[in-house]
């Protein structure tokens, strides 16, 4: 639900933080709530309400899905307008696209459980659209101070 104090598009609110933008989609958050704004249609969609601010997002190259990471990871599929919580991953820090339907995920780099994961998205299997596996542990930042930029 949109905050009651806003008028117009949420993307225009000074508290809105943009996490991802391409020619068609703008994804960001207003405090703990992630939103998508479709630039072509002018449609604004609430994606998910996190416990803390979302940290990262990625939109598929065909604009048919998006991932939003934070205390957990959510997958929004635009084909059937569904939302899947991938809550086996906690404290998602960053996302990288490998190809149109494959993503690398980094969870909290300062945690002893930090790892790089690979997620494959198959939109032809809407009942089970994802496959997730651990690529490797990521211990490079355990003793380092916090940084917004992590090289992985």
C-alpha cells in the first residue's frame, strides 16, 4: 500500500532511493517498501515490504522479471504478476547478471556464512521457476571495514 502522505508517483518523492534503472524500468524503495515504475506505461507497482531497506535489485534483460534483495530475496515475474520469496538466502548484498536468466548473488560479505550463489530463472516452469546453488564461500571481507562497494 502506498504511504498515505504521497501524491503523484512515489519515484518523485525525495525519500525514494533508486536501486536500478534501464530504458523501461525503474526499481527502488521508499524506506522498507520496494517499488517498480514502468516508464513506458507509467504504471507503478509495489513489489514487497522488507524488514529493512532493500539493498539491491536487478531486472531481466527482457524486462520480464526482477529480483530485489535485502533481508531476503524476492523474485517478481511480470508474465503472471507473481511474487516468489527466495528466503533461503538471507542478507542479500549485491546481484550480478550472468545472462538473460542467470544471476549471481552475494550475501553479507562480513558474515562467516558469506557466499556467492547462482540463481537460474526458467519462466517456462512458473510453478518452480528457479534453481539455486552455492558457487563458493566468500570470506574476502570478514575482517575488513564496511564498504558500499565490494569487489567480488
